[in-house]
């Protein structure tokens, strides 16, 4: 089984998302199926078929979320080294080619938001930076090729 890592906030967010999805499937989709069933012959009832497809799609999503939840490890600040890039850290890096400074927050898979600079610990960039420290120069293999970065700072993520 694959292990999934979350911050405490990310873990709680996953729990809430599962609960909402379960309620949506049990209440709203069940109601859609019941309404469609009232329209007659189920073999040629497009509404019924669409509602069943919708149910199937959301059940698959729920299954994925529940798998993450069951195989989750919550990473707490007290578990992490202070000066090393890990999940739950804000990392400022310098692109050695372009000389651009970039800041990323490394969180769990369900917590990412690239527009806010939040990347998953399983992303190529995060994988390349993890276990390195401030002032390390790191070659990271990205989809665009190998890039060299210097780690300028490593701080705990505070939300």
C-alpha cells in the first residue's frame, strides 16, 4: 500500500472532504436516481443512466480519498528537523541559471495550490530538494531537464 503524508491541517481537510462527499452521494445522488427511476423504463431512461454514471464517478473519487485517509501519516512540526527541506517546510531557492528567487511550500498531495506556491512532496522539484539544507546547491531533474538551484532558506510552514 502506498503511504500518503499530510500536515495536520491537510489531514483534517481530507476528513471533511470525505464526509461531505459521503453525504452528497447518500443524499443528493440517491435523490437524483430515485427521481429518474420514477420516469419509467430504466433500460431507456437517459436520466437514470446519467445519475448512475454520476454515482459511479463520485464513488470512485470517494474510494480514492478513503484510501489516502486509511494510509495517511500525519507529519507534525515536532517530528521534523529544523534546518532540512521536508514536507511542511517553506523553501526559498535561487535558480542558478536565471538568478530568479522562488519560494515554495512543500505539503501533502491533497494540499497543493501552484498559484500560491504550494507543491506536493511527491513533485519532481520537492523530491529534488528534500533532505537538503540551506546553502546546498542541488541539481534537480524536472520535466524540462536538469536545473541547478541553491537553497536560500528553510522554514517551518505556519498556517
